[in-house]
C-alpha cells in the first residue's frame, strides 16, 4: 500500500505534498529534519492522505495535486474529500 499525503506546518503556514509506503515513518523523517525542503517548517502534521495500490498511482496523484498549485484546492481536499485520513484519525481517537 502506498499513500499520497499532505503535511501542514503551523509555524510557516505551508503545505507539503508527497508520497510514501509508511506514513508514520515518513512524518518522523520530516520532523527530524531529514528532508531539506521541510526542515524549516518543523513540526509538521499529516492533515490529509489517500491510499493507493501501487507506487505509480501514488506518484501520479501527488503530481496531480502539485500541478493545481492551489491552497484552496488543498483546503477543499481536507474538508470535503471522504479520504482514508478521516477514517484513520477517527479510529486512532477511539
């Protein structure tokens, strides 16, 4: 299973879009300063994710979101998309 995800930094009010096969490990990597492009925004939170059956599909979706270059589109995804992130977060809070 692969994921396309969106991170948000409250300190810089920026978004980061990526893909991974392990969401929790990838978040740890970003928050440890292991990624040059996200080092400045620590701490990051996963605010959105989608699961995909293949790495290729996750990469294609990441590129689709990035091509929009729109904070409004990201906000739309977060609030209106019935993605796995809402289900997963709800299960963690039980």
